[in-house]
C-alpha cells in the first residue's frame, strides 16, 4: 500500500482552449474537474495501476467534500482531516499548442490543532504502508520544518518516505534523510542556488542533495528525461513522446511509477519514465493506467550524458 500526504489539496478545473487571448471571451473545447494536489495525483496514478492507496487530506467546505467524492469514485481511500477553511480551487488553461496556464489559489490556513491532527492521522494510517509519499507545497500556517517533523515521525515508525516539495521545506527536510526526494529541474536549481544548463549540471546538483541528506534523488528534467542518483550510482532515463497534450501531474505520475516498481534502482526509474511519458499524452490531469504505458519506448542507462545541453535550461 502507498500512503500519500497532501497538506494543500485542491479541486482542479482544466479547460482545453484553442489559444489564450487576454481580454477576450475564450470558448473552451473541453473541460475536466479533478481532485488535485501532488500527493492526490500520486494516489490517482497508483490506483490506476490497480494498487491500493490511501490519501491523507485536510479537507474543508464544499470543494473539500467534492474532492473526497471524486476520489471515492476512483476507488481511492481517503483519510480525511476536517479543517475549518475551504479547500482551494485551481484553474488550468490548456492551449492546443501545448502551452499550459495555471491559476493556483493559496488555500486555507491550518490551525495548530489541525496541523497536529494531520500528523497524527499520518501516523495512524502508516501501519500498512510500504511507502509514504508526501507531496506539494505547505498551506498557510505550516512552518517549513513541518515536513522535517513528518519525515522524522515516519522513520521512527519504520516506514520509507518519498518527498516531493521545494524551497525551504525541502532544505529543512533533508536533515532528516528522506529516502527519496523528487525535484524537477527548477526545484533542483533552487536547492543548490545556481542555474542548470546540462544534464551534468543536474547530476552534480542531485549529488549535492544527497550530501545534504537525501538518500536518493529522482530528478525530473522535463522533455530531457529523468535522473536517479543514490548510494549505488546514477542512471539516466528517457522516452520519446510525439505530442504533449498536458503536463499537469506528469511528475506525480512519475513518482507513482517509481514507488510502484519498488522505489529504487534502474527498473524503478524505467517505470517512472514510462508513467511520466504516458501522463503527458493524456488530457488535463488524467493519470495513466497500464494500457497507456509504452515500456518499449523507454531507455535507461548508467552512462549519464553529462555534456548534453538541456532543451529547457534553468537560469
């Protein structure tokens, strides 16, 4: 079982549009409404693969009730933490050319009692978990050290933890040695405080995160592929994608694929790449199932192409 924790979940509305014209009436050609948040997406991808998952979520108001209903309809168990504030609603505008514009609301502020109840709910639900995936930004009210506290509690319970967050929350959590951290290229550059222009730059940054405490780093480089760096070495993986329909949740799908395949080594990286590539071919934040995967298109090698320039360098 994979337990996910999303401190700041959302109700996500995605509109497919021909193009975005500011100041004009834009008519959507398609729309979707999905439960959102990085950990929620991981649970959705795990469930799509036919595996059991439990999503720990602070939920409030009508949007929170709808998020719970949508997840229940997908066969995902929800460990609900009641909060006084309303769960946030986000909007994504997906243009036909592949450009995505996201409008993310800040979300409610959690009281000290709600924060502690969230931690206690994770502890209570963790007994059957093979992995705990803690994902996303922290809502108002939670200090950057909150994830570090969570990692410490999870390790004390003898459970492995994967962390997908950024900024001060990531840096604080590294001191508690999370088993896996999953930054994208921008988050990786932010963590080490310098730009990334090549795959080699990303590899060095991932190695530095390990020196700072991460036991393994699964780094998503967007169209350039993914890196896995752990105590046994480094691997690079990629897959050919003809057309990108939406990249919403692609990184979350990758993390789910990685954990489903055991959470370590080149086989897990191959699963992560396959799931991420499948996700970008689907609309909105639809998570891929087994029929959407194309494992034959995935390549994984220990010969990391350090001199390859990133198609999307991070300044």
